C-alpha cells in the first residue's frame, strides 16, 4: 500500500510539472524527527494503554518530505505532498500489554514501530499578496496510511489504518528583512472523532527568485479515540529545506 500510494503520488507530481512548467515550485524538507508523546491503546475498548515514548524508547530518525506547488491566476495554489514517517521503538514495559488481541507479559523485551505516511492534495486562495506580506486559506484532502507494530521474540501483532481526512490549510508569510521571510503554514482540524495538526514555523532565505532555503520547527500532533483505536502522538521536526522555482 505504502509503495503504491507513493508511486501514484509521484506520477501525479511529474505529470503536473510537465503540464504547468513556469508556475511550479518544488519544496523539499529534511532533518531530524523526535517524539514528545505517543500513547497507544488497541483496541480502544479493552486494550492496554502504553507509551511508545515512556514505556518504550523511541529513536530519533531522519525524515524527508516533498511538496509540489502550482500557482495560477494570481491568487490560486494547488499542491501535492508526500510525507512518510517511520519511528522504531524498543524496551520492556513494566506491565502486561494487551495489544490488538496479543498479550505481552510484563518485562518482555519488545520491538515496536510507528509508521504514519501522509499524502495530501491542497487548494489555497491568497487573501493577501503584497510585496512584504502574504496570507492564504484553503483546504486539504489527506490520505493517511498508518501502522503500529509490536513484536517480541515469540509473537507479535500489527494494526493498520488507512483513511481520508479533510483539513483546513493556512499560510501567513512576512518579509522582515531583504530576502528573509518568516512563515507560518499548516493543515489542522479537530472533530469529535479526533484531531490533526501539522504546522511549520520557519525562516526562509531567498538569495534568488529561482531558489531559496528554510530552517524551522514543525509540529505534527493528533490522533483518534474510538472503540477500535486509541492513539495520540506529538511528533517534532527540526527542519532544513530547499525551494526551487521553475
């Protein structure tokens, strides 16, 4: 599933680039990702709640995200995003863990993995587009392809979840010095079933109209609470990025 969705998204990105050269921006990010909390209970009704951060130890990992922006008619933007995330964890929880119908006795050495891949299509309208200030609002359709896996030496279980999530999109951008911009942008929405936020605060440096750089901090937070799944996580990204305009 992960490879097929990524391949389809990449095909759309390449097709959009070929069809709309001249209004395309490539936005690449990399850096280090680390977890503040990641609480799991599967099933949501009846499983054991445990932490991939406190009861296990989650490793810090490098990450990569790619976005393609297409601007048209002055104030309109459409973008496609591929954001894949995989975090390994390990440890020996002090209590019995009932995960997805499999019981792991207390103090059993466990290996776990948390995967949360996101594929998004965004439309945004520029409410303001001035020489030193920009602001926009729009909406995002997100495909979530998630998986939590827990294993011991003798047994294991995995919970997969794929679904569609609608989000609100926003951007605020201000040039505080020549060639430098402060930017706040993201996708977010809360509902009774759960919530999701993906927000970047960064500084951009544009030495040329053709290319630029960014450095900042991204927060991804949210989760769901229902009879099938309880999972809430706060993931932090130390971000370095590159822009290329075509």
